[in-house]
């Protein structure tokens, strides 16, 4: 799953769960059935799981475009200066 | 959200949090219900009224209890526990309260009822104070919800009196 896909799946998950919760509560309250509220919400959770948890192809539409290797060679990393001689002396003296 | 496990965990956590909020709202919605229950109790007969050897009065009553508790039921009500208590005052206790009958109402359809019964539980006084005693019959109920807060209330019916003599 790419970055855009992760964002999409999280938003989908939150919106779908909230929508099902509101719908389930409203339905249950209007028809006076606590059981119906639970059933609708449980169905909503299952559906949301199926949509947002597996790595579906539509979450992978924005592949990262890595820079070409030649770009890295044009801009070399700054090198860390090393003091090999002094550190080796300390280690040897401790031993 | 980068892996199956993280997405499943996030979904489960959020779903359960919302479920808790829904249950809390369901409990709060009970406050919009303003019930109008009614109850009548008749004392049909005094089966016996005697003094035990240990000096305590005992009475057996034949009762006719009729009540309409349908308005107590909401969509969040599991059942209603109802009991009929006899309440009277004696020099020793400012309130004597004895349960004579109780019942569990499992559904709204059964909440409008009448029952003719002798007292289900023994009615024995602490001492010998019952001759000519005025008493109240009080119908108490506890509304047990599917989730959330339990409600309790009562209807007090007064103006009953026991006879002057044992029989």
C-alpha cells in the first residue's frame, strides 16, 4: 500500500464507521430496536473491514518514483571526518 | 496504516470506541422517556392473622395486584423487576418494609397485568404491633437497561388497615 493509499484507507475507515454508527443508532432509536442497531453496526464493521483492511489494488495507484541513480552521484553525501588513529589508541589503552 | 495488522488494529480500536459511545447515548436516551405507570392493589381477604408463640404477629393476605407499567419500557430496557412491599411504622422502627410479592417483567407486552395471589413471602412483624395497624402498600420497580443506568421508582398506596382482632 502506498502513502496515498494509507491515507485513503484510514479516512475511509473513519468515515464509514461513523456513518454506520449514526445510521444504526438512528434506525434503532426510530424503530425502537436495540438489536437492530447492533446488527446494522456489526454489518458496517464487517463491511468496513473488508474494504479498508486488505491491500486492494486501488490503494496502490501512486507508486513512489525513486530518483535515478545518476542523481545521487551528482549530489554526493557529505562525508563525516573520521579520527581513526585517536579512537584506536583509546581502545588499546583500556585493554 | 502500512500493514494488514496495523489497519486491523486501528479499525478494531475505533469500532469499539464508537460502540461505547453508542451505548452511552442509548442510556442517555432513556432520560427522554417520561413514564406514567399506574397500579392498584386490593386486599381481598385476610387468610389468617395470628400471634406466634415467640410473640410476633403474622398475617396472610389475599391480594389483587393490577398495574400498567408499559410506559417504563424503552428500546433500551431489558426487563423490569417489580415488587410489592408493605410499609408501616412501629414504636421500634420508623419504617418496616416487607416484600409480599415480586416478579420479573421480561417484555412490554407483559407489563400490563393483574394477579390474584396470597403473599408470596411471609409477613411477620418484629413484635406484636399489627392489630388495627394502618399500612401502605408500595409497588417498587427497577428498570434494568440493556446498557447504562438503572432506574428505580415506586407508587405508594395508602389507606389500608389491619383488623383489631386476631382471626
